[in-house]
């Protein structure tokens, strides 16, 4: 039995939106303080916590030590259980049937 991932919280969505816009406009990620200023959080710890949760979910990753070097991770298309790939050799077993 697989669990469906929980939806993003409103705060996580806001942080992700800030990162997307910032990367598109400037080509690099915002700092923790810049994210906090955009979404109305004064605590850098709160912002870092949200960034950590997004990283744990696989939505962002850091290319360096600090968060200003974060990148968006491409979302993989959701696979439905029980469906086979339609790629080369799909539906063919090891005996060619």
C-alpha cells in the first residue's frame, strides 16, 4: 500500500513561488532573508525549515552550502500503479512474447 504525498502547505507554495520567480528574473536563487521578506516571515529559521521540507520532498536542491545556490528539481510525471511503459520492449517478456 503506497501513501500519497501530502499536498504542499500554503507557506511551502509561497516559498516555491518566490524561488521560481527569483530564478527566472535573476538566474540564481534568493537568500533566506530575501525569501522571508517576500512571504512575510521575519524568522530565518522558519524559512530554512520550509526550504528543508521542500528539499526533503525533492522539489528543490542545493548546489552549494547556502540556499541562494538552490535549483528547482524537475517534477517526474506521476505513474499510476499497474500500468506498463509503452517504451521499446513494453509488454515483451525475456522470451520475446
